C-alpha cells in the first residue's frame, strides 16, 4: 500500500518529520528582531543536528518539542472541556525543550545505515533473499494433510458430542519444492466444531499473512471432514495472488468487521483465484459449500462500530433485485419477493425451489429497534441544520425511498433532542467545574436574539460568551408568553443566565453587553461587584444612523465626509484608554466637537489638546465645519447629548461582543428566521449552533502551498462600494457531530420510541394559543362559507357594500 504523499513544511528537529497532515501545529522560527529567542531555537536544533546552520523561511518546529506552559492557558482549558484546538500559537518567550526520543528513520533523514558487522556503510539496506514460491494447490493439500492427521488423533471423542474443540500450535511442515529440500516452520491453530448427524460440513481457512495481517474466510464442503479453522503463516508473495476478487457478505457482522479493520478482507470461496486451482476443482473431494452464512446477525454488534461513518450508496431497484435471481447455494434460478419497505430499509425474501435454500435479506443493520439508515438520515438532517420538508421533498424528486416527516419528528422527539441536550449539559458541567477549580473571575459577553424581525417574536434566546476562551457557555431560550411582551424576553434570558452563574459559585469580573435599558438597570442594582461595559459597535451603530440622517437635512451636507472619521474616533476613545477611566474617555470624545471646527485645544482637565500634530497636505482632505453654523450646532447636540455622554463613559476598553454577532449568524443557519419551530426544536438548533461555534471560533488562517498567509478582498454592503481585506480561514471541522451521533446511537440502543416521554430536563412553556378558546371546526367553516356565499348577494348589495 503506497503511503500518502507528505508535502509542505517539515519539522527540522532531529528525528522528527511532522507536517501539517499530522494534525500538529507548526511554529516558524522567531524573526531577527528577537535575537535571544531565535538563538535558543537554533541551539536547540543544533544539539541533535550538527549540520544545521541557519533556519530558512521553510524551517519550523512542531508542537511536540514545546511544553504546555509555552502556550496560552486557554488551550489547556479548552482541552479540559473536550474542545480540540487545531492551530496553536506560542507565547512570545516560548523556547523548545523536548527532543524527539524515537528512533531516527534513516530513509527519511537521508543517512546511510551500517551493515551487520558495523564496518561498512551502504547507500541502501540489502534485501534478504526471497524463498522460492510454493504452488498454492500443493500448499493447501499439505494443510489438509496436517488437519487430517490431527483430526485422526482426536477420534476418541464420542460420536454424539455436539461440539468438540482442539487447538495445536507450532506445527512443522516439511515441503519439497522443485526438487529442493527445505523445512519451513508454520504456526497452525486448528479449531474443530463437529455437529451431530450432518453429512456435509464446511471448512474455513484463515490465512494469517506475515507483513499485513489479513484473514481469508473460505466456506467449503468436504464430506469426510468436520468444520475446521486452519491458521498458517505464509509469505506475502505466496498469498497476495491467492486473492483476486472480494465480496462482502450481507450480514451486519461481516460489514462491520470490514469497516473497523481494513486489513481484513472477507472473501467468498466462489471468488478465490488460483489459490483453488483447476487441479483442486478436479479433485472429487473438493466441493465448495455455500451455506446460509449471509443471514443478518443482529446479536453480534461490535461496541466500536460507528454506522454513520460506513459508506452508503444509491442503488437502483432493478440492479438490487438482480442479486437475488440466482440461488447462492446451487446457482439455480430462485424466487424472491420484497417483503417490506421500512423507510430507507428494504427486506427481501429469497427462496430456491431446487435445493430449498431460504433467507431474508435486510439492507441495513438495526440500532435497537430502529433501522440504522433511517436514524442516521434523521440525525444528519438535524445536525447539519437542514429542514425536513425540503430534504424529504428532494429525496422524493429523485424517487429515492426515505423516511416520512412523521418518522423524522418521532426520531427527533425520542432520540435527537435528548441526545443534543445531554451533550450540551456535559460540556457545561466540564466548563463550570474547570472554572470553579481555577478560581478565576469570568469576563463574559452577553447578547439577545429574536427568532423573527420586529416586535412580535415568539422566541428570544440569550447567549453568554466567555470572552477569554471564545466559548459560548450558556444559552437561555424564552418564549414570549413567559413575560409581558417580546421586549422583555432579553432581560428575562439575561437574569436567568446570571442566576445560573451565581448558582455555580462563579464570579464575573467584567460584563460586556449592548445598551439594553432593562439590563443596564439590573446590572447597576444587582451586580455591584461587576464592571459593566458597553460594546463599542452597538454604540457606534446608533451614532452613525443619526449622522446619516443629519447629512440629509438642508444646509447639513458638510457633515457627510466626516461621518467615517467620527465613527473611527469613537472606536479610538476606549482603545486608547486601557484603564477604562470614564472621565478621560468622555473628554476625549467631546474633543471631536472642537476638532471638526479646527479647534484643537480643549477645556477638559485630563485631555486638554488633540494628540495629533500639525495637519498638512494629504492630512487635510476634509473641509472644517464653520463654528456657529447649523451643521456644527446640530452635530454638537448629537455628540454631547446626555445619553451619549453616559454611554461613552461605559465603553469597553478591551473585550467586545463582535463574536456573539458571529454566533447569531451561525444560529441563522441552523434556525432560519422565516421558519417556525417547536420549543424543543428551537432549543436543539441553537445548541447545535453553539457547539459548532465553539469548535470553529478560533480557526487559524489558511496558507498557500508555499506557506504564505491567505487574504481576500470583499465589498460589504454597509461600506457602499468600499472594500475590506479579511483573512481566509481554514475549513470548518465537525468533530462535535461524532459526539452527537454516538449519543444518538446509544440512546436508540437503550430505549424505544414507545418507552416513555421526551428525556429533556427543561420546563416547556405552554403554546401561545393555549389561552385562546378554540371554536368548533365545522361551525367555523360554515361561518366562512356563509360570509362569502356570493349567490345570496345581489349585484346591487355587493356594489353598496364596496362603497
């Protein structure tokens, strides 16, 4: 088997050849502006590689050579809660200290290997002489002879015994091939199973290869022998040509074994190549046996079997039924009938009138009482954020038989929703336990989202984001009938989230939210020990809307060129004040009123003049506003309003909630606002969005083949023709889906769909229409028909009613 080509950058440490395909982080050498750290890296490599001189632009070291304290603490915290970090970044003073402890591969490093005597060096390792080939048919007869001799030694077992087992090891076979005498040791394990009153018995030959372990299972009938298993070690060259074609059995057990270990090939006796040569078929004692080993064996399920990872194919009905036209026992024409179609699963009964062969073949294994394909279809539909109506209609247009919408909703109720909530609770418990152990106060960002635009939303979700780890740590879903109106849903979600954090014994050092008035009041009164900041983007968004409206008024067009600079100044105010001094930020902000009028000295106590120097040339592109003009006065009123002064003093100097807006965009993928969902359906989909966000929020930047970082130019709508340069991220990963699939399969194995209610530990609010009085359906229909009965209304009355 050819190895996968390894391209890209290699680790330059001695004995290590890690690349990006090994799922390891590769770190470039420090630049020359940090000579001390760079020298430590070079000396580390030179310790084991005397030929290493100076690192190039392609020289890297992998993460295996750095200790855990060389990375930010957030990586270890994420690892503790089960989140894998794909691309890691080192601390600025990180130095490698771990040398590769394994054996250096001489073929990779290009070193010459010594001979067995240690005196001579050769460019390549000499190959041992290959033994002469042994004819497969002759070797098989020698194996049968060893089996017969062993079987005759155990003839003392009673004839009425149902089963007898024997096993021998280290048998030696003396084989004379082409006139050359040679003794070859073969390890043979013989297991026999005798059945009472059976005229024909099958023999299974399991051939264990030296280089790559493969099992050849051959079912044969041999009248004078019982069912035996023969195991012998053979050279690879002698056995590679022994298998040319392979056919997978129809049983669930064989397909799972083949999926788990690709080194094992299961071969039917009919398709064995020259291993059973023409001479063997001429032998009257050689009779292939096609027993009914293809029956589905549901009891033999390997615990490591993952049905969602096994490949599936779309097969046409005519091609599928061709497989049942002939009897696998006697090859005569057989009768077959499609017994049942259960979703995407089909059951076919095959009967042979010649030999009496009969079997029922199933196209899918079973997971508990549910066909595996049906459950995996429902799970994949929900976990990828698809809509059942569109997906099932797509299958119908292709005429691919699948499940019905009702089946999907049943799977969702009993297996999918409980499993998703269980995985989410497990993540939360790990996170809260880790934070409580560390004793560190949290820096959280919070924001709400309504499921529909406007002020008539049915659901409101509130998410908490750990701004240090970029993890969504809690979600609250509020239905509108739980509060006074839709406007109050955000505060209710916020209060519930804060109560949960307090119940876990955690402290919140900083909280960053938008300017929601109810949340501001609650934080001021109930969270006195927490610093509450506003996200700058939310403040700048409202401020910009007012400036755009002002620029459209008469005699105020001169403000238009200044809008972008004024918004940038608003971002600069908290960024240049890391201490978060509210008075200093306020004075910096009010300086913009004087600046646009070409006044650069101010009356403040902490900020008395502009930080820029003399503006000349290209720095003076915009015209100053005339002091006392209408536009200057109107701008001063907006910038120095009471609300604006309060907001500026609470702008966050550090962490922002921009990532929460990205999380909301992910929710739009899993739960579009134009579709209505049930309470559990909405809860599961926002949890899926959180799991996806947590795994992919800190994706690294993609690089080209030669290692350069990738960027892209986009034209956002809000920039109105201007462009932005953004980093191109690596592709998303979906490891969380494996956890969810495993939980879903486990749930299906442990319970059935009629074993009880939904196992979701959450209080479901009553539907919105539960307080309304439902009329009689027939009466409502009659009222509708009577109102629009045009035959009973004259044309004159109709015209009068329209007037």
